[in-house]
């Protein structure tokens, strides 16, 4: 299969506890389907609380889905045997947003990078040379080997996290806002290193971010999430040139695009108000209270994600 990952109708509901009984559910992810091609970067973008991080964690089985199917290399990850899970944990990794809490402060860089290797019982002939090689691939070097996380900047810590991820030679990495906690001045360098190691290791990425400019820079294809659902999926360039879903249009009109031709064509659209609560999402299209194109059907029936072009899907009654 050309897909490394296939997600079908994924749902994740979190119970909201009342004093004596469950008051309701936060429908963090509510019926999301998409595929990721081997070797590509699939960007998942949306405002905070739209469910993108929950999608990233659920597909790695860090949290259990409420419903739906996740296929990794064609196999249902919920039906994995113990051995399959072990193999999956080597092949599929995650890089977290916060470089300050994701590394053990009492371990040296050497220990941090070797930890997953030891955990999986992988034999390495010369551990020092092995770690130095990984450090060099992510822009660090031998002099960093026996230092501790507190001696490094945020950007360098993300590089250490990259080396640790690469120690297992993964195939698929979820990058969950990997540069959001960093200074703008170091973000581009980290993103470029992520691109370099993707080429070198033939990695597939799921890139999660609220930052459109970064998602565009990193991704081949993009999924736009709104309140637990995908509003639009498509090729990164075509989405940026011509966003179809009113929510995508509104998101994109808020960011400046360096290309003046696109900038001129862009419709200036404002979203009205704050995103509604995912506990009681609006009836019909979830975007309808904020949408300037909403018509009767939008308040009654939820639009499905429909194919409108060879590589373009949109969930909106306008199409
Ligand atoms: Fe707007 Fe209706 Fe499209 Fe929803 S379905 S985005 S309310 S036009």
C-alpha cells in the first residue's frame, strides 16, 4: 500500500465528569478520515482545541480512540499483538512541543539518545560513535555528549529530541507543534533540519501546527481541522492558492502571503466570534454560527467531506 497511515472515521470523546454522573462528552475528534502517503508530510492545521493534537496522539495509540479505525502499513493498530506494538513503537515516533519538559533533566545527552535503544534491547557495537553520528545529523556534535539538558537552549533541546527519535530509525514521526515554543529566529533552522532528516531517513511526517505559514512551508498536503472535524483536505499549494471552505478562507485571509499575486486574489474574510464549545457543537455544519455564507441547510444537516477535485476534499454545502 502506498499509504503508511489510513485513518477512518476516528472519534475521541472525553467524558466531562459531574458530581455524580457524566455530564457530557467533549467531542475532541468527531469522525475524521484521512490518509498519509509514504514519504510525504501531511500537515494538520487549526485553532487550539480543534482536535489536531488528539488525532496525533490517538494514531500513535498514546490514547485510545472512542471509535474508528487506524491502519498503519495496512494493519489495524487496535488489533496489534504485543510484538506488533513493540515494532510499531520503533517505527512510529512523536516529537513534542515543549523542549523543556520532554527530556529527563538528570540524564546526559548520551543517556537520553541511547534510552530508546536500550529500552528496545537493540545491540549497538559502539554506543558513543553511534550517538555522535546521530548528534551530527541533527546539527550537534561530540562536545555535547556528556552535557545535561539545562545546559542547552530550546532549539538545541529539540535537536536532542530529534537525535533520540532517530536512534530507532523510525519510518513515521508525528511532529506536534515542534517549534511553537521556540524563538522565531531559531524556528527556521529547526524546520530545515527536520526536512533534511526526512530526506536522509525517508521519513513520513504528520506535522501538527496552528501556524499556517509553517504548515505551508513543511507540508505536501494539508488537512484543516475545525471543532473535531476536517473542513478541507488537499494539496498544500492548491489549498493556499484557492481555499474552498469558508473557514479555510477565513484562516488564510488572516495571514500575509509573500506572493503578491495570491495576496491580491485573497478574499478578506472575518470569522465571527470565538469557536463554540466542542461539548455541544452546533447542529448542522459546525462552522455555521461563524460563517457568512450559512444557509438553511447548514443549520440542519452536517456536510460530509466530499471529493471536489482529484486531490481536494471539502465539507461544505457550497460545493
Ligand atoms: Fe458555511 Fe454552510 Fe459551508 Fe458550513 S456548510 S461552511 S455554514 S456555507
